């Protein structure tokens, strides 16, 4: 394989416990033509020193320093994306471990999609192996562990309601990076926004095998919990959170429509519009729209909870979070 350069985005914040292992897993990749762009987001542990140690020893690791202060997870990713110049960009979390062929497999899949759809924004993501803090396996497949339908990332109606593309598995082409920025403050998560852009304006591909050891520990920003009956009952007991999460997806759809409404084709634009204005319509119309536009999550129980939430909310121009 050629020494094609790839930028790897690695935001960091209080990641000292696991950061070294992640960086070393990138250095051990079968594909060596990469650069890491990393930025510390106001850590109170040894993260900045760890980053500097690796950057001093490996010229492929570039530290971004600025006076923007603490940005938070989403905008730290967005800031680093703004510094990339490579044809392909990968997203990376600070506490995982990359399997040795992650870059090469991701790039191979991306190139096949680019050949089939030249000029379009393209995203490729993959499955993950779920592990504990000591890298002992919890589940061999994140998708099956969470009962996710990975085909959802190719259907805008489903992706508006639930994101199943995990950021730390993603590779993006240059076109997708350019059209995804800036990521607004209102985006629920950077990877969700990027997946929406790829689905609405380009193509999304999936590698049906793990490329990452997805480490679960007490400090994860967003982790993986088994989706079973206990989890379902817990969610039903926290009905306010269920409603708030749903309203957040509706607001995100409205902001997405404002940015890309004139760029999407008519069908996708109308689908995003119907979801973003869902709460303006009578409850029975909401149910019809769920079926008509495919506003589904993965699994019957998730969809029952979503339908219940949609029917519980009053008719309103815009419901506040």
C-alpha cells in the first residue's frame, strides 16, 4: 500500500490513564502514512505532558495550541477538523485501542466507495469490540451488543432519530470534512452531525467487523451499556430524559435543515423538514409520519418508547429543552 497521508483527529482531556496505549496502537498500525493532530482541552492530569512526550519522539504527532480555552468534546473535535489538510481524516478517542489493520481496512473501503461515487462526501464506519478497562472482552460486536441496525446510516429518516455510526471508527474523505464544518454548538454529537451530512449529501459505508477495542470505564463521555430489559425499564422510569433526548433530535434536525436545506435533494429535504416540524402537527399525523418517512430506531422496544414520547408531547411551534 502506498504512503498516502491520513490525518487522525485525537482530542484529549484528562485522558492520562489510557492515552499512551491509544497512541501506541496507532504507531503499531500496518499502515504508517498517518499524522495525528491532537489538542488538550484543559486537562487537570498529566495528559499535556504525555502528548508532548510522544510528539517530541514522533514527528507525525502534531500538537495544536491555541487560546480558545475549554471547548468541550464536540467543539474540540470540530476545532481539530479545521486544522486538517489531508485527503482522508479519521476520528479517534483517547481511551480506546485500534486494531492493527484499522487504517488500511478503512482506507481500502473508502477508496472503493470513492471510485464508485467520485466527488461525493463519503463516510465509512465499522463495528467495534467492546472491552472493559483492562481490555478484557465484554462483547465481540458493539452492533449486536446494542441490537443496532447498521444500515440505518444510509437512511436519513432513521439517522435523524438515532445515530449508529460511532465516531472513533470513522474515516471521512476531504469533501465530507469540508461540507461538515463548522459543526454548530447545537449538534448533539460531532459524529452524529457528520453522519447526517454524509447521508444527506453523499454516501455512508460500513465495515462489518471490529476495528477498535472500545474501552468501557467509569469516565467515558459516552459509553456502551448492554441494551436489555433492565436498560429499557430504566429509560421508561426516566421519562423526562427520554422526552428531552427526543426534543434534542428534533432541534438538531431543524438546525441541520437551516444549514443544508438548499443542498439536499427534495426527498431528503422534505424528510428532514417533516421531522424537524413534527411537534407542530396533531398526534395522529405524527404517527403517520413515523411510518411514511421511516423515523425508526433499531428494535421494537426503542420504537415503542419513541412513539410514546412523540405522542406525549403537546402541539407546539418549538418545545424547549
